[in-house]
């Protein structure tokens, strides 16, 4: 007779970078550990493992999420994008290219999280979402200028132990400029928010 299924484990299908992976995981397995330990996607880094450093930032349905605070079983049905999924074949994502060109890193440990965060942050800004340093938060005001202060505030969930912040801000600004050249801003309301 087949053994009774353990109540501590479930089968979960994760959609990562466009590929579906079915795994049996302990319910307590974080998305971060599933990505790194089960799928060998080690681009996503483990820094604090408690939601404070941003090293493990991935995109869930296009929004930023720290994978160390997300259970793998709760990520089923979401489109998960890791740093490995940003490039278009051999062509780096503009944010990756900007970090390379402008030396937006030193040791590089925080860089995958910084880049994933920047990719989603640039979309949040283009959609008109205000930050804590935005002067005019009226929805009709549209996206505020993406100043260095705006970038610092919006990227404040991603820490860099090397202190490469000056170059990181430049790289994010460059990536945002490339995005603005290629994709006009179409959303001018600020009513949507990323899921917690
Ligand atoms: S490892 Fe997830 S926030 Fe630090
Ligand atoms: S580049 Fe070393 S932690 Fe950021």
C-alpha cells in the first residue's frame, strides 16, 4: 500500500522565468531556498534571511518581493522572475547593462536583488506611484521626476554592504532613462499598489 502523504509536504508547481517546475516541498520551505537549493538558481542571494536586506529580491507577477519571506507553496500560480530571467538571450536587460557599465557594484552580492528591485521600481515610478519623498502626491500629478532622492528612497529596501550606493543610483537612473526612451509612460493614476 502506498504510504499516506505527509501533511508536512506538498507538491507545488513554480513558474520561474517562464519554465514550470514541479517540486515536493516542506511547507516551511521559502521561495528563496526552493530557488537556490532545489532549482539551482543561485543568482538570488541569501543575505539576512529575515526580510531586511533585499538581497533575495525577485519579481512576483512583476512586483518586487523578498523571496526569504515568501513560502514556496504560496508562490504557486505566480509568475516568478529571478535575475537569471531578465536577459533576452545574450542581450542583457537594460538594468543589468547599466549596472555593468556604471560599476553599480563592488563584491556583487547584493547586485541581483538590486537589479530585480530596480526593474520593478522603474515600472512603479512610471505608473505614477509616489514615494515617501515625492512632493506632489496627487494622482493627477503623474510620475514625479526620478531624482537621486527618489531613487534612494525607492531602493531603500536593498542594502549594499560595500556602500556602492553612488554608482547604484546612477545605474538605476540610466536604466530608467533607457526604459523611458523605449516605452512611453501610459499610466497616470496612482491607485494601484504592489501586493505586500
Ligand atoms: S535575504 Fe531576504 S531580505 Fe535579506
Ligand atoms: S556590491 Fe557588495 S554588497 Fe553590494
